[in-house]
C-alpha cells in the first residue's frame, strides 16, 4: 500500500474532524507521505511509528513501516515490522527475507529454515524465491551442519537448463563443509556462461586458494579470464575474497543479485535496495556488498547515503572511482577529478578505471587530466582487435578535446588514424565525417564517411541526423528532410537534431513547419542555441544563424 493509499484508508475509516487523535494521525500520515516523496525514509519511518502508536491496526501500516525501514537501513525497525506481519499471517517476501537474515545473524538455524521456507515446496514459487531459496537453504544447512548441504543448489541446477552460478555456489558450500575434493570436481566441470557465474567463480577461486587448492584456483581463474574476454566488470575488481560462512555466503549472493537489479535500465528501485540492505546486515565488511548497496542507494535517489558508505575507500580503487563519479554527479567536479586520478593510480593495470577517470576529467573540463589518462591507456595498447578498437576510441576522444579548442589541424590526423584503425566502425566514421562537415572541411570525403556509417546503422538517430545535415550542406534538401524527420522521431529531445530539421524545413519552403520546430528546439536548447533560434524565429534563416 502506498503512502497515499494509507492516508486515504485512514481518512475513510476515521474522518479528520472526528477526534483530536484522528487529526494527529492524519498529520503524521501526511508527514510520512511527504517524507517518502522527498526520498527521506528515516523521516517517513519516524512519522509512521507515530501513526502506529495511535492507530496500530491501520491496514497496510506495518508493510509501509517495513519498506521504509529497509530503505533507511534500520534493521531493528524492519525486524519488528516483519515479525508483526508474520504473526498476522502475512508471508510477504520482504518480511520473510528480513526475518531470515535476522535468524542467520543469530545462528538460529531452525528459525531461519522456517522463515525462508526451505522445508516447503522447492520446485515452485515466484522468480525471486527461485533465485534466492536454493542458496539461502544451502548455507543454512552449512550452519546447521546438515548432511550434503549443497543439495538444494544441485537440485535447482538440475531442473531445466542447468545454472552454472548455482553449481559454483554449491562448490563454495562444499568447501565450507570441508569437502575440497568435491568442490574441485564441481569447479573443473562447470562452464562459465554469464556474468553471475563469472563473479561466483572469482569468489570460488579465492576460497580454493584459502583451502590450499591453488592449482584448481589457477585453472578456474584462467577460465574466468577467457569468459570475460578481457572485459573489466566493476565487481570483478572487488570480489577476490574467500567465502566460508553462512553469513558471508548468503551476503555475497544477495549482493550479486542486488547489483544486477540496480544496474538494469528498468525496474523498481526498491527491489535492489531491499536485497542489498539484507546483504549489508549480514556482512558489511564485504566490498562487493558495499558496492551493491552503493548502486542500490544511488538508483533509489539516496546519493548522500551512497557517498557516506564510501567515506573509507582505502585499498579498493574501484570503490574510490565510484565515489569520484558520485561526487561528479553531485557537482563537486574538482574533487571528483582528483580522487579519480588517485584511484586509477592505485590500479595501474586497470584500463576501465583509466577510462572512467578520463570521463570524469572531461566532465570537469580538465582536458589536461583527460590527456594524462589517454596517454597512459595508449602506452599499454597492443595490436589485438580489442586494442585497435580501444585505440581508435581514444584517438576520437583526444581529437574531440582539440576540436573543442578549435584546433582542427591538430585533430585531423587523429581522426584519420582512428578511421584507419577501424575503417568499418560506424560510430568512428560518423564522428570523423561530421566533425569535418560542421567545419565545412572535405565535404565530399566527409559525406562518403557518413553515408558508409548510415548504411551500417540506418536506425541510429545520430548517424541519420549527420547524413541528413550533410545533404542540407550539399544542397540535397529533398533527400535531407525525410532523414532528419526520422532522426527527430528517434531522439525527439535532442536539440541539435530538432534545430537541423527546422533549418531543412525552411530551405524546403516549409516555413510554418520550420518555425514550429524551432520553437520546440528552443525549449531544450543551451544558451548559444537559444540565441540563434531566437534570431531565426524573428528574422527567418540566414547564413549567420544556420546551425553549425
């Protein structure tokens, strides 16, 4: 039940004018709703606690208290609300998760089994239960010293398509149960097919090392490197730590799930935060858990709380870099650049951290710092296909820095080298062609590059815009208009594309449409574009006010 629904429920049950107590409850409910809307779960929980003291039987109240307690990180309040829901017969997922976590923290394995539902039907349930129950059940059995505690994981992996992450988690459970030979056999036999299996494998490799199984760990790390293809996943920079206890085992699995949900482009922000909070309550010393909670808090709009978790980021360059990015998002660009460069220096072999440092430096308009990052990246490049692609991208980025300063003659050789390295890359062809085109350089050659890029990616709005604008500049207005219309449909809030379309309409004689589109562009334009659009709306299109 939402805060608005809770307020409406009480209003229907007890009108505000009925009693003084009723008015106080309504006021507290209103405060809770305002706090929720402002993203302040602690204040919301305080207000809801006030409501509970005056109207404890209000429908939906305990559920809202549980949700706000989990968002704000108050385990005691979450446990209290969850227990009241449980005793009232409500078997909500979040309540079960909190009560299970609390039982595991207390090593009360009987209660943990009950709250998790591991003795119930293990074949059905909702998708979240199917993701969590086998892992939680297996680690509970480790704590309870059960026989073959890995059985829930192996059974889950055997149904339908085997899940390699479950099988590798089973190997972790076997190591915790002091059966290294069985764990090695599982590790050697399991393919790494997805991100989760790679991340679990990294934990397994560290745990094999700790158990004296160094050769098995080495073999597994080799397969991790092969599966990742050299990509540097943020969590792969954090996760090399043994897992040997039920609290650590459940926490690391919850963190992996929370991180994946938090990074997904769509979805509810409360789900990853609920899972990450549970992981934190189990093991707040685990860097992966910390990282997952940071991502979940940021996704939920609690940036300051995320930054507070990163106050002590020593020894973890990836966490320091994440802190730098959050500082940049908060507008502290100078501090962000300084911290990002220091984080990249702590892990000199990490290309991804250097790229992230360069991005922060560019956001800070610190071209010198960005150049330092690019120089370090280029010094480490070889001639593999992946390195050639990265080299071309770096050259484009360096050329863009020069172009922003108006240094075309210095930038052009870099653009040419980038195209030579990646002659079929549509993004690079488009950038090189458009950069020359907007400066009215090498029109025919630039047009050919943009046409090649568009043929490779005709659905890309940016490339479609480039081609349409190239046709405008070369006088092919009839061909330009449909392309620019398609680009505008693909990115209706891109002011550059919208302005281009307006200019094309004017030159095509569609003056009413041109003015209509220019007005739309003015709503989303920066200062320079807004001035240019104002002149166009007043005087029409002139050579001086044509888009660059």
